[in-house]
C-alpha cells in the first residue's frame, strides 16, 4: 500500500467539493438544533480495497473513524462574525483484513519458538528465491518477474491507529462580490499518537488552508479551489537508524543495523504546499457525485549550509553525496511532487446515515528516474497507488434525535 501524504489531501479536497448549498444546509440544521450543547459525534466505517488482485499483493483494510465536532461559534458567539466557527477532533483505527503491511505487524508474537529465537516471526519475511533464480541474480543479470520474491509469512496483526487531529474551521470568512465566490478557511494540527509518527520522532504536524467556492445551477453544481500550507516539526532533520556493535539475528539472517549506504540518509519533509481543484453535483433523493485533483509540493529540511551530519553512532555522513533523495546539493532542499485524484458518489440514506463509494489514486507526479508523467487516474499494478473505498458514516446526535 502506498504511503503518501495524498490521502489526507484527497479527503480534504472531496470535502471542499461540496456545493455551498450543502454546506449552508448543514449550518442551518445545526443552527436549528445544535445537538448536545453544540457537540456532534460521528462514526465512519470504511472498507478500503486495492485494485491489484494478485494473491500475494492484494490488500484490504477496514477502518473506524471517530469524530467529534463542536459548533463553537453558535454556542459562544451566535449572531456575530464568528458564528460559523467550528472545531473538531478525529482519530482512526485501521485493521488489515488481507495483506502484509508492516504497520499492522506485532513483535515477539512467537515466544519460545526454536525457529524464531528473537521473536521476529511476525515481521514480514520474504521467502528465498529458487536456486535457479539465485544463480541468475548472482550473475548480475536482471531477474525475470517470476524470480522477484513477493511472498511474505507472518500472521499476527495489530490495529493501526492514526494521529490525533484537532481542527478549526470557518465556513464564511468572506464573499468576493460580483463573482459570488465564498472564502472559507481551516487550521489543523496532528499530534503524534500513531506508532509511525512516534518512531519518526514527530513533534507536531500543522496545516493552514483557504478555499474559494462558487455554486451554479441553483446550487446543484459546486466548483472550488483550495490552497494549503503544511509545516512539520521533527526532533531530527533526517531519518536514520542507530547502529549497534554486533549484527542482529533477524528471521535467521544476520543483519547489520548500520545506516544503509545504498540509500543514504533520507531527509524529513519540512513543509509543503498543496493546490487542489474540486467539483460536485447534487442529484435528487440525496445522491451526489464529487471529483477532485490535488498537487502537493514537499520540501525537505535545508542542507545548503552543509551536507555532513552526525549520525546516532557519532559517525559523519555526507547526505548530498550518498543519496539521491537530497537531489541537487546546491539547491539545499529536495522537492518531491505528488498528485492525488478522487472520484466518488454519495447517498444520504437517512438524516443520520450517509453512504459513499470512491476511487482514490495517490502517486508521484513523475515515474521513477524519468521525466515521464504518471497516470493520475488509475494504477492497477503492484505499486498500490489506487484503491477503492466503500464507507458508511453515522452522525450520533442525529441518530439519537431520530430514535428518541
């Protein structure tokens, strides 16, 4: 499964693609009945499936998204400019139904196993190639596809939990006269509760966004443009692994824990800019369709003042010389460009229940080591850029109001 920043960008773009009428309708509903002291909890269940169906490569995950929205402006500043102000908390729990993702693996799940003395049996393990394939690879020739090991063993899994997101949004910052374009804004902070963020020594991730939206055809058609800036705060400017004096026994193999000289040290992303375009259309009977495209330009920490850094073991590493990840050392920062595309349909089945089906593709703008552009819409190969998501969202306060 691709691990790109595009997924959160895509979700934001699809939300921004809602017509102004839909947004105003939600605000009006909240104004009429703001819920439990303005609080609106929600639960979103989503099944996310890969589109490559090879048995050793197919992935499928089930996630539960917990959200809590507070109509802050309506509760404390009703009738003022701050009335549309809202704040929200959200967090996801994700479980892997099919696949071999490392983020869902546990450690030490086979205690006492004589074939697994270090308890690493649940870490993805690539099975060794056949003797014929080994000979081909030992001769330096490019192995055929059948010789590329892709089977992984290990079955014990854990729930993967996301970072905790805190957001503030204002749906009516301004309206541009003559063209009737509405301006909205949001600020978001991600706190490092996930295992991945804590392993990467993340202190905080923040983002700041503005959106311009315009409605047509009696508010049925909505078009929007979004611009956002994200700033990350890490303990270290690079990702590295502290080396130990002795190799580790890893899946019965001797593994050196020193820095990987082939890839060098990968700088962390310092900040990024995202531009997105979205469009939506509201059909009768609660049906809607959305599409969006976003382009994210990410910049690593600056190495223009010197490419030599000190690793955890005290040794020095020239990251500009030993890795292509830094790019041109004269420029100081690496530029990474990713793109996201989304196409979805939704149905408001009940006031408290909505269903959705979406196609999501997150990929690098260009193919590896080339200047050729990637297809932004669909990838059915093993890279995992494209997935299909089927979701259901329940708004708890509305469910309670309808039930009682």
